[in-house]
C-alpha cells in the first residue's frame, strides 16, 4: 500500500459527485449514506481480491495510491460524500 494523504484530488471528485446527487435527490440522507457505505465496501473488496487488484494495477488509469487506501481514509471519503450531499441538498437549481 502506498502512502496517501487523508484528503487528495479524488476527495474533490467524491464531493462533486455527491453534491450533484444532492442537487437532484432531495432529502434522501439515508439512501445516500447507504450508497456511500456500499461504494466504499465495494472499493475495499475489489482492491483486496488478487485478480481484480492486478487488473486495476495494470489497466485502470487511476494510480494505486488513490484507490488502495487505509480504512481511515474510507471514513473520510464517506464524510466528504455526505458533506457534498448536504450542501447540494440545500442548493436549488
């Protein structure tokens, strides 16, 4: 596992995705939290299965240091997701 920072460029990506969800899916906090948790579990699982891990290393454009992160970073991702959703939820389009 490569050394990563707690907040990186993909944190902005997380924020923007969930901000967008907040713009269009109002007051769905439980659903969005569930989606966020499921996505982080999915990321964790695919990065710890040998076959998918090797596939990601060889073919995915995102460097390993961003997706092979420690568990505490996944918690920060969930927090950033929810922050993006909350802010998007308060915005009107």
